[in-house]
C-alpha cells in the first residue's frame, strides 16, 4: 500500500474516532436526568421550588401561567420507607412568587393526590413527577434509598406490581400508586390498591 493511501486511511479512521467521541451520549434508562437540586438524601423531601423552572426546561415541560385544561386527571401516591409512610408534600410544581407559574403535574395539598392539568394530552409519567418534585427516582433508588442485598425498591399500581422502570409509568386517571422501599417484611399489609377520590376528581 502506498504512503498516500496509508495517510488517507489514517485520516479517515481519525475522523471517525473524533465523530464517535463527540456524538451525544445516550442516557442510561435506569438513571434520572441530571437536574438541579434533585435530592439524593433521606426523606422527608420538601417541594424543591428554587430550581423548578430549570428542571421543567430540562425535561421539556412548560412553566404555565395557569393550569392547563386539555387533560385534567388525578392519581394518588403512597410512599413507604421501611414501613413508615412518607409525606407527598403540598406545592410540588407550584412557584408562587414572582414570576408565579405552575407545572403540568403538581400537588395542591399533602393528601398524596397528584394533579395532571396540562395544555396537551401528554403522555405524563411518574418520572416526570419526581423530576418536578426534585427527588431522584430510578429503578434502583428513591432519593437517598437504593436497593441492596437487604432492601428493595418496588412500585405497585392498583395493588399490582409494576415490573418496568418506574420512571416510565404513565399517569392515568384514578390510579393508586405505591412506592415501597425496605425489606419484604416491611411491606404494608394490606397494600393500598385504591383510593376514594373526592367528588369531581
């Protein structure tokens, strides 16, 4: 092979290598996005509002001036860590001071009811809700609690185990969602499988 051909081949291989290096890196499906103020600590977790707008932009969700009306559904979320119930706080996704705005997925009180009030049909997911809340959720971790040889993380919808990545769980009307971290002996019995939503919800 001539010197010129060797040089050309080397240049092509170098260009391919540089191109592969600069290609966008696909995010692992089991990792939450790298978001501002995403809590990796222990419960309780307050509604993180200071960096809410940045997190909404990062996950492609709007900061609305008022609640959307195209879709209006509710879910109920129960969280248990080592058998103890963890509060889902009020004000998740609601920024009340200048400028005021609201996320399409939010909470109004600490009942555990999640509101999806959006200007589009979605879909909307459990992962998005936790990103808006500012709490890490992956298949292995909830905040600072990660599965190990003793403790596991599991998700249930209407009393049935959700086997896929919990971040992908699509929110639909009147779901009872349970997130559990701990040992099998700490799993609540009976496990919540439904919720009595207020009239009009």
